[in-house]
C-alpha cells in the first residue's frame, strides 16, 4: 500500500496549517452493511471462524470499548464480522488519512474513523472517545498496542489505561486473534501465506460493575494479562505447518543481532533461512516456525526468545551508558492530511538522553526525551518507502528513513527500555523524597 508523497522545503511545511479537528461520526447502517460484506471478501480463503458467545452479556444498545491485539490488515475485517450490526468508531493512525482529503476523508470519517498520532499524547482523542460513548452512544474500537507486533508477542500498552477505563465506565470487550499474524507477519512485508487459517474470539474483559470495584492498578494488570500472547508458540502448539518458500524473508528485521558472534546488522533472512554475514552461521526457519542451526548449537529455537535476548542486550547497553544510534536519514514530515512531505536529509541520534534529529540545511532541530512516549513508532517498508523510525508531537511527525541498512527494531527496544528505566527512577526518587 502506498501513500501520497510530495517534495517541499521544510520551511514551507512549517507554515502549513494543522488539519482542523472534526467531531467523530456515527456510521450509518448502510455503510456498516457494506463494510460487513467487504470483510467477507477480505476473509475469503482464510477458513475464518469466530467465537462471539460473550457478546450476549452486553445489550446491543450498550456502547462499549473494544480492545484488540494488532496483527495485520485483516484486523478491521475481523471486527466487522464479530460486531455487525453494532455501530462503532475506529481509532486509527493519522497517516492513514494522508491523501484522503475531500470526498475520501469524508468517507473515512463516515465509517467512524478517528485519526490520532501514534505514540503521541493526545488529550483530544480522550474527548473524542468520550463523545462517541456518551453522546453518539456507539462503541469504540482501539488497538491499544498502537503498532503491529514485531515478534508475534505483545508490545507494551500505554500506562494508566485503568484511569481511562474508570473515566468511561463502559464494558470492555477483548478481541483475540489466532493465525492473523502467522498469515501476514510484518517483518515479511505482510506477504500473504494463504494456507494459514484465521480465527477470533471476543470476551467481556470487564463489566461496568467490575471497573467500578477494581483499582486502577488491578485494571491495568488485567489488561497486561489479556494482552499476553505468543503467535509463534501458538503455531507450534497447533502443529500449523507453513511451507511458504519465502517464510524467512525479512526475518533479519527483528533478529538483527547474531547470538553466535555478537555482530549487529549483519543477518539476512532470505527464503527459508537466516544467515549471519559476519560469521557465516545459518539457521533454517522450519515449517512450524522454529529455528534450527544448520551446524552447531541452536542458540534460540523460539524467535521471541531471540528478540527478548536482543532486548536484554539493549538494556545492558543503556545501563552501562554505551547505547547509541547514529544514522544519516532521509526525512519526511506529516503536518496535514494532504501528503507526506519529503523535506530533505538529516542526522538522527538516539542515546540515553533521547532522540535528536537535525537536518534540512540546519533549519530542522528536534529533540525528544526518553519519557515523551512509552514506545516508538518504527515500521518496515512503510507505505513502500522503506524501514523507518518516527518521532514527533502533535504539530509534526518526523519519519526518518536510514540511508544505510539499520535495524529499526533496536531503537524501538531501546525507547521502550529507556522509558521504563526513567519512569522507575522517578518513582524511586519520589519514594525517597517522601521517606
């Protein structure tokens, strides 16, 4: 999928007005029915099965929050099959609105889309959700992870979600999918594996009474537990054989550090195997989603274990004060919904003090602290432009495309770990101060 791209000097992008806020809309029954029909076509050939018994716990006229783990492009089609004909709004990424001005933007809003900027604090979004629940009397679909899973396990959730649940006081429905990630993994550039079946279930995670009775921490802990999954483990347990000859294509995007020699950025996933260009070690990705070394020890047979090991290495670098990313980048900016504006080149730095981006002949200088966000918007082959790291705020989003091969998974891991460490230190300091 592509997006609208224009070249424009950064000074001119700075002068562009922000898009005006528009109130969410209730999707009409005609559009809901159309989307329901189209979702059937999207899911054709997936052997889609769903479990919706717990929907009977919630009256059809009762607005609720719908949380879903984010796996692939099929997610929206899955929700439509589960919840039709209930009306609901959809919290979506603002870059999905790019190029959708005029009639197309009107259509996006008419089907209930509410744009927000990923990993950026958005108080207006909270007001929009409340407007949907309390004024429009419709449900709201959210992907609280805000990003596709890299390794088939959950990504961190925003903190203080329990506070929002208390504020809204409506039932929370949880949608879980099986097979969607395995069918379209992000590292594989979402190439479709047609032989993988897809299923989904919906359950009532919290009733209004339970939300009222539980503490904010209990609610947040329950959410973390609900968003605990492992799609590679599920594949192995289900004995789901994926024989696609390109199943390891792009695997180096998440497994960027060789556990045999320690080199970074030298692995390459191609065909059915992953190879380190530094030491030559090779692993085959089996049809059951497990790794096997062609020679010697298999350091990690389970892909999420390898990814967790990379996370721990990043954390050690942070604690030692040695973590640092330096990359020359091409820079694109989102200011409005008319286009993603290519503004020139620059330099991106990420270390224990946060992000720093400079460029456009000295006219662009932006910095972002480690506590600005609990996560990082990093993506692979983003809108067919390339692997990227995105930082920014409500005024500007800066999409940084490294000019040389750079594992964008590493700064994502580092951003998550830096946030946790910095927040932990603040809490410890506050406790010491009170003590």
